[in-house]
C-alpha cells in the first residue's frame, strides 16, 4: 500500500526543494545568476555626465563626495523602471539620501517627458547616452540601484525593480543616522 | 476603457470556471443530472470570455495602446503588424493568457466531442479541466495581469525583443502550448476515472485520441522551436539541452510513453496503474516546465527573479495538482489488479521496454536539469551539467529503443512468434545495413564517428519496417485501418529523424574563418567566396550585410546573404544567417565581427541531412493526425450515444 | 506467462532499466559536471589545473584586443578584485561587449584562460521565459566538437 505513495512523496520532495530555493532567492541568499555583484565593497566608479533636466549643466559625482547617495540606472524604454517608479518617488520623499539617476542609452527629450509625467525622484539625472558609465558600474540590465557610502564605497546593489519593502529590507540598515528610513 | 473590459471578461471567465469545476465535480459526486447539465454551457462561456479577453489584448497591441504596461513593454509603433500580434504572447503575462485560451479551447473541444461519454465521467473530466483553468486564471489576475495600466501612457513602446521578430516564432509558442496544455486532457481523464473508481479499457480508449492530439502539437512545437533556434539564433545548432528545451522535452517523452502504454491498457487491460501514473506524469512535467521557466528559478530572467511571489503561487498550484492527483492514485492503485498474462516475446513486452526506456530518459534529463539548482541551493558550489551528459543519457536509452521499435511494431499481442515477419525483417535489416554502409562510405566518404553506421542502419531499418504493413495491405488491395497507418507513418518519421541526427552529428563541418572581400575558403568541397559587406536597412533595424558566393568546383551553387542586424529601439546586435537548402545538406553562412585589415570573421557550416530532423518530426506528427482520424474513435462516438445515459449511473461511485 | 512470472519479468525489466540508468547517469555525470569559478578563485589557485571549468566575470573596459585580420581575440575578465586574461579563437556571441558579464568555458594554460566557448549572459531587458534560452544560444553550440 505505502509504495503507491512513492510518486507523491517524490514530487513533494521536489516541491520542497523548489520552495527552499525560492525562499533563498527571495531573501537574496541565492543568486541563480552566475556573475555576482562585483562592485560590492569596492569604490564606486566616478563619472561626469551632462544632466538630463538641464543639458547645459553637468552631473559630477565629485560633488557628492563625503555623503551617502543612491545611484539608480533607468531608461524610458525599460518596463521594470516604470514599475519601480512610484516606489522611487516614495523613497525620495521619505529619505534625505539623494538619488542620482543614470538615464541609460536614452533619448533626452523622452526622458524629460517621462519625468514630467511620472514625477522626478532624482536629485540629479545624468544622461549616459552611449552607455560607457553603465559599463563602469557593471550594469547588465535596467533597473539597477546602488547605495554608495559617504566614503565612496558601494554598499548594496539591487538588480531589478525596487519596492519600498525591498528598499527597507536591503538598504534600510545602512541608513540609520542618515536621516531617513 | 477597453483594457478594463479585458480584465472584466477574465474575471467572468474565472467565475464560470469555478462553476464549471464545482458543478462538474460535485454534480457527478452527488449524481445530480441538473448540476452536470450546467457544465457544458459553462465551458462554452469560459471559452467565449477568455477569447474576448485575449482579443482585447490583441486589439490593444494592434492599436498601439501604450497606456497598457504590457503593450508598452513589448511593442513599438514601428513594429510590423504581424509581429504586433505575435507580441501578444511575447512575454510572461500575455503568454499566460494564451496558455489559458488554449486550455479553454481544449476544454471546449472535449465538451463538444465527448457526447458519447457517460454523463458523470464527462462532467468530472470537464470539472477537473475547470479547476486547472481556475488555478491559472487566478494566477494571472493576481500576479500577472497583462492589462495593468501605465499612467501616464508611454510615448512609444520598448519594442518586441528582436529575436522574437520571426514567423516561426509567431507560431512556435501557440503550438508548444497546445501540446503542453493538451496533456491536461489525459490528466483530467485519469483523475475523473480515479474519482469514479473505474479504470477500464473504455477509459483508455477515450483518452487515446486526446493524448495523441496533444503529443502531435508538442512534437510540432518542439520541432518548430528547434528549427527557429537553428536559423534565427545564428549559429546552426538544432538542440542545446537548455533548461527551457528540457522543460518541453520531458513532457514529450512522458506523453510518448503514455501513448504506447494506453495502447496496452486499451487492448489488453494491462498496465492500468502505470498508465494512470504516466498520464499524471505527463501533465506534471508540463506544469513543472511552466514553473521552471516562469519562476526565475533556473533561467535568469530579471523581473521574475525579483518576484518570488509569482514563483510561490505557481509552485502551490503545481503541488496541488500533482500531489493531489498522486495521492488519489495511491488510494486507487492497490485495487487495480493486472489482467491477463503475456509471453516474454509479445507486443506487451516490447511496449513495456519502450516505456521503461522513455521514462528512464525523462528522469535522467530531469536530474541533469535540476542538479545545478539543488547544488546551488545547498551552497555546494555552482556547477552546470554539460550537453555531453544529456547526449549520453538520451542516446543510451534511445538506441535500443529505436532498434526494438523496428521489431516490436510487428509483434502480436499476448504472444508473438514473429515467424511471419522474420524473413521480411531480416531482409530489411540486411538492406538497411548495406544502405547505411553505402551512405557512409559512398555518400560521405568515411565511417564517421563510431555510431554512424549503426545510426544509419537503425534509421533505415525502422523506416523499412514501418513500410511492411502498409505495403502488404496495398498489394492486397486493402486499406489499413487509420490507426495502424498512423502508427506506420509516425514510426517512419522516427526513422527519418534518426537518419537526420546521425548525418549531422557524424559529418557536420563548422569552420570559423577570417576573410577579406575576394577571399575564399573551402568547406566540404564547397568554395565560399566572400564578396564583401554593405549597409542595408530593414523596417525597424539597420544591418551590415555580407554576401558569399558558393560554388562547387566550377559550378556556381548559390549566393548567400548574411546580416548583422542592430534593432533601432533595443540596440541589440543579432546575426541573421544565410542558408542554402538542398535535399541532402544545408550550407550555412553567418557573419561575425570585423577583424581589422579589411577582414570579417565568418562561420561557414556544412550540415548534411539536417532537414530530416524536422521533416522526421513533421512526418511523425502527421502520423499522429492520421491515427486520431481512425474510424474506431468516431464510430464509437456515434453508436455509443444511446448507451451513454444508462451507463452513467453505474460509473457514479 | 503466469501472473507471477509476469510480475517477475516486470520487476527484472524495471530493475535493469533503473540499474542501466544509474550507471549511465553516474558515468556521464562524472565527466560532465562543470564547476564555476570567478577570477578571484582562479587567482587563489582553486580551479583545477588542466581540467575544463567555467569562469565568469565582466569584460574589462578597453581590454578587448585583436590581432588585425585574425580570429584570435584576447580580453580580460574581472570580478573587480582579480582579473584573468581569456584567449578565444572563434566568433564571439552577438551580445559580447565590454562591460558585459560573460561566461567562458575552457581551461587554464600558462596563466591564461583558453576558452573553447564564450557565452554572453544578459540582455539589457526583460526577456520572455520561453525564449530566454536564446541568450545562451547566441553562441557557438557544443563548443568542443
């Protein structure tokens, strides 16, 4: 009699493995991608790029030295970026840590329209038209979000759309004493 | 307003599905005819509203409604109309809607074509199908709605992924899903039979055409995907043992085993519990495939990896159907005692071996596919299982399978002497051996790799063996029953496939060369002369086109064009290969990179007999189609109608 | 065949199948499990000498060098801690570019990773699951043969 339960048990075990793996992916402890975030704990790449909102001005990371800041890589062509946009807006309101946008391989006109329509969560937005800066940051997809410490080191990285919950979970612990949650 | 109607009709379809499963299952359980009579209209209603929902999404694509997030993410105003339609199933949400549309279409077909079935049995089958629909519709609505609005609307869309902009890919997913989802019908029949507690020859006979239909679609879908990968991905491979491919191949192996096992159960009443198990397995492996490619657990897909909720939901669905049905099986199986016996040499034995080998191959592929995940999850290192593993675990069961197939086709039920066929089979084996040697030595000029001659011989033997009965009947001036003819055709296709695989694996030549305009390279006796490059532009891409003149000796063969395309919106480069097709070989040219010094890298390939791989699959699928049209299935349908009503009472457990 | 002999036969057939499967699987597994190492692990000498393995990292900006007119290409991949030079003499995948994550398949020789297969892993964008395989496919298949 019991041997007839063997197939059910086998699939149950398989389900257990999947649930375990999904759980670990959810906790960020399992990364099925083989290339892990190489920048973590390394000095953040610096850049000087024209601003999207005012092309006559430049966005320079040197001006941010000594402060903690967030870098968010996005593009108007990117669905995941639209998905996370409202979360970014909320985060921008709730924290004093500036968010620097890198508008990746995008059209400036469209980017301005996008920000005008959806709101602008960024303190500054840099236009990375040819994608060279994104390469420095090791970006392989949009959206990606980085947290840079006041000493200029990359503390944390999020690949894929951000949510407020994810923000609190992954980035929250670095922000104590920075005047935001 | 229109997209909201899409959501609304999906919600209505969900409610109707709930009615379909409740009245189907509860009606049969309580034996209430009035409840069971609700099921058919419910099935029709579900189909209408799912189709409406799907139509609305398609309409949003056609009209470039970029206020719908899914449309904005996967289409563009410059995208040609036909690809705007194909883009509907170009990503997760829309392809899920297609999945549901196909499921409800299968249910509609079952409802329409099964009037001869006992009322309670039919109600249960449709009830189970309704339950599956309910699960997937709620999944779509709760986690993956394609109708979610993007406010304010996007100015233009992000375009469809360039590799999807291809005619074969427009039909590949629907075909594949027809097969995937089609296994749900055999599953529902199995669950209905277990619920009723009556698993008999009738059950097997009703299930057979549906299983063959699903198998046929799955075969076509997989072959289309393989063909597409061959020419569109630019590098000329036809099978990669990728997790996504394995996800479709495992249900195919299980359905193939199921078709053969069902034959035994129908004809001899044997292997009943095994057949039930296979019906559950085939659908389980389909669901597993759906889970694996959509949960982000194996294939690194950005937006899925960040959303384990989707993965968990679909995992829960998966476990409900698989573990639920297997538990039901565990309770029913002990009561299923085998029927009559059979001799060691008999059709039953051959089919048993067929099943053992197919299931062994499926299990080994499953292990190879999941092993890296298991290792990674338990922090035992990042590994991958290479294609040689899969080649080996597939080849080792497949070779004896093909050899046995040539003989087993002619074995009689219960006890086979094979005397009547012995001389013919020996003659065919002899001819096949000679043909194989001739193909290898005269056709290709060498013995190739160790298994080459064996592969050719096995392919020829199966093809010849499949022809015995049709030829015999034709000589006698009699027609073969469609089911037998279909079997012969399908097995003939298997032989063609084997020959194609053997030819490519043994004699393909791939050569990467660096050529300047005017330079030549020779591959397999063909001279490829590079004529240089020029810029060209397509509707939504720019490209550099390289032209290559091919000649054999002094005779010009063809001129091929190969492109390196860059799509305007997504800016991803993509190689478009130039292919020359002939009955015995493909010549394949793909443009690589600019090497400096005016040279370009080019990949030149000679692919002997490669077409027989897909042609064989197509012929096998046609065999399936012929078998479905057998009068046996139709005659019973019409004659069995009067018997249905009294029969229904006895099946209600 | 009596039911008992039939059962015996089925059991023997199943056992033979399972046994065959196990032998084949173990043997094939043994030869085809490819471990994955990053450049730091390779620099620390963790990668097996003379054995095929896979390595992954970002292609360092400005490191792609090609002898004009030749197929051979050299580039450096890095995990931002350590770097490894890779040599490859076939056509690079469509999505190969500087700054891109890649996986290479091959072995170490004289301190250089000699690749017989290079895979570009990621697209810039979301990819539909049914065709996500194509990213891995934009490569020379099978590599070794």
